[in-house]
C-alpha cells in the first residue's frame, strides 16, 4: 500500500511535467492539472509504443523520458510555481483531507484484491513482453490475445519499473481511478452554484464506474483505461459548452484524445466522431495551420499503434479482417483471425458457440437478456428510460422554441455510434459501460438543468416520472457494488499488503522447446504467467506455431 501511494505520486509528477512541456505552447486556453496529466499520459504512451518497436522498455527508455521531465522543471518552473500556489490551498484544507482519505481507500483496494480475468490470460504477460523484448514479430501466433495491442499496456509497462525493483508494479489502474475521481469530486463541490448540470452528472458517472471497478483496481485491464478516457472526453466536452463558452481549442484537443482512445480499445474508435464539430468550425474559419497541427497529432498517435499491429499480427487492425493489405511471413492466418473475431462476438452475445455467430437479432437478443444479472437488466432499463427522457427533453426544447445545441448533437452521434458497434459486435456491458452511463447521466443532467424553469405541465410531469424510474432502475447496480466492496474489505483487511502490493498470480506452467528455445504454456486453468516468458495460455496454439529463425527475437509464424 505504501509502495502503491509512492508510485502514484511518481506517476502524477511524471505525467504532469511531460504534459506541461507539451501544452505550454498553446497560449489561448487556460489548462488545469487534469489537462496536463491527460496530455502527459498520451505522450508517454505514444513514446513507449515508438520505443518498443526498436527495443525493450527498461532503464534506458525511462531515463530518457525522466531527463525530459527534469528539463520541464527547468524550463517551466514559473508555471509549476503558479500551479502549486493554486492547488496548495486545496491540499492544505478540509477538502484536501477528504481527498487524501479517498486516495488511501483506493490504495487499499489497489494493493490487494482480484485480477481481471483477461489480466491473468494476457495483460500481465503482454506487459512482460514490453519489458523483455519491446515486441516480437508474429507473437499473435503464440497467443491471439497478444495481437489486440492496447496502448494502455505500453503505459503500464513504463511504470511497472521491473528493471528497478525486480518485480512488476501494477498500480496504474488505481492511479487512473484516483485522478478521474478527484477530477469529479473537485467539480461536484460547486454543484449548487451551477446553472447547468450535465457535466456534474457525468462526474457522478465517473464515481459510479469507479465503484464498479473497485475490487479489481490493481488489474491493468485495458477496458478500464479505455472507459475512463471515454468518461473524461464526454465530461470535458460537456464542461466546455456548459462552463467555458465553447472553447474551440479545447474541442480540438479532446478530438485528439478521442483518436488516442481508439488505440486503447479500437472498438471505441467511433468516439472520434466528435471531430466533426471542431473540424467544421476550423474549416469554416480557414484555420489551416490549426487543422494541420491537429491532424499531425492524430497521425503521431496512430502511427506507432499501426506499426505495432503490423509487426505483432501482420494485420493493420486485428481482429478486423476486412483490411487485408499485408503478406508477411509472420501474419496470423485469416482463418484464425475470423475465428477469434467470431468468438468475441458470440461470447459477447452469451451464445458461446461460433456456429451461432450469424443468428438473427430476434434469436440471440433473448438469450443475451436472460444471461444478464437482474441488476444489469435494471441498468439496461435505465439506459432505455434515459433515452426516452432525452427525447422528451429535446421535444420540449423544440416546442418551447429554445435553441438546440449542435455540440451536444455531435456528442450524442459519437455515443450512439459506439453503442451501436458495442451492441451488434460484442455486448458485454463492461465493453460499453461508459457510453451506457453517458446516456443516463446526460439525460438526467439535462433535466436538472431545466428544473428551475419547470412549472409543472405535461412535459414537466413526464420528465419527473422518468427521472424517478431511472433512479429506481440504477439503484440495484450501485447497491450490488457497494455490497461487494464492503464484503471485500471484511475479508481482506488483515492481508499483509500494507507496504508492498500483492503480486501477479502465477500459473502452473510447463515448457516446450523450439530450436533450443524454451516456450512456456499453461498446464491447467486460465492463468498465464507473468514470470515465465515467452508464454502462451494455450498449448494448442504453441503446437501450431514455429520460430521464424533460431532465436525468440526473430519472431513466430504459423506452421
């Protein structure tokens, strides 16, 4: 727990310093600490992705960026001093005391708990890949999960600090929870002073989502990072049109962050639809320099992601087989890709049989619905009610002759575009939970924003009834996770992790030799091992893979 807290302090300082160095060139917008941290997160992740193409992520990669952070202190010390003067009032106050208590609670959960299933399957092993090799050509042939290539694992590998401590820290998800929740708490403290409440409710959504993840806070799960960034983009977008008078620079920067989200989880890539709004404005006003700058930023983010995809899988976007432009020795066979994509789809639909991949909606939807827990069904009903509420609010706004908001329309286009992809491709609730929460929270926030001007009437009564039903429908969801957290504390409070964090789980691994090189595989259960590398969870895939050359570094190919 103590090591967890110290690592969070280090990550915060590191990301902030890098972010200040990057954003300091933009003079027309006032940035806060959350903006610097998000910018630093993105820059560090992209840097690690580029670096990993050439060599492993260890001391050398860290020292180079550490020197850059120190350079930021030297060049931007006046800006750092202003930040300190602004935030020290908060730190040394009752508000700061509350924040510290909250941080300690999240550190408790991050120091012990459960690992996400996929962390045991491939997240931990993929982080080890960054630490030992950077990347291996065709490693997806060893285990298809390695080809998913979420950039979050690059960030996690940079701050694992295995090269320094001899063991891998996995504190980045807990840190992300802390940063996002402090962002939410700090904004919600002025709730009663706000005339508009869409942003406030989105920040409540961030707190809800943290509750959902709480007992798995130490797991470097790619879903969590992607959903937190989606929450941040939507919340900050709403914040911009509610409180900051539609700052086009902020919209443009958030569009760049939306491109980054696609590298965290490509299924959330339609978040980039928000670029329509700032693009229209910039083109209309002939801001060609700004347009080129933002496009260049997007390209810098995507290029290492695509290069890694190419080397790891032989595909530009795995497991999307429609873009088939490469023919290299280490390419994952298309039949394997199609089978993997089908498995993702049928598992998301709770069918569990690839033969049922093409079942019509009328047949798989009832099966999917019945497999949801009761509290999840109630949550989905809240999303439906939130959709109806938003339509009623929109109708009321049109009938009363009030101005419609194009920036909110574009945001909803992105949210519903992603929900459509989520629903028809792989409707696990955890894959699209940020978008589902956004529908509810934006609708309720819109209702609360209009609450002061409502004097009964048909629309007022309908909206009030819908909000009441939404609250009732969501209640079992947060009640479930509050109960889980309480039980977890009761069972784990005596665990000896108050200094050092609980380590990765270790699978029962056996080895197999290819050209004199040991490759490890799981002998039982779905636990791949961080400690033995290279490794695969599936002996069957190892039987179908071969080395391209004589060494592991030469890469893998399918037999």
